[in-house]
């Protein structure tokens, strides 16, 4: 899983699995880590904005709603099936 190390409202800074620093600009792809009321596991969703929460946790805006970042796993092009 890619863990964000810095963010702005429209981007995340992450370390890739190969330990390279990479900036993801919104919209970027994520997948739900498990089935929920709103999401299907392994379906692809797009994050349109990034927010801090009052508890200093990262939130992703998807389809106009905000959700905790750890509900999702970031997908990079190298992760997508060919």
C-alpha cells in the first residue's frame, strides 16, 4: 500500500514500492480495500480532492462525498492489469 507523506487539496506525495518519490495529482485512481455500503472491493474510483479531517486524518473526496483515506488503496499505472 502506498502511504501519503504530504498532501495538498489537489495532490498527494507518496513513496512508490520502488522507494521513488511521486506526486499524484487529482483525479487519481484508488480501489476499496473491502466491500462497504458505498464501495465494492477492487472496483476503481477516482479521488477528486484531498482534505484534512478534524482528527488530522486524511480524507478523499469521491463522487462529492468524503471518506477516510485508509478505506482505499492507491492505484498507479504499474498496478493496473494489462
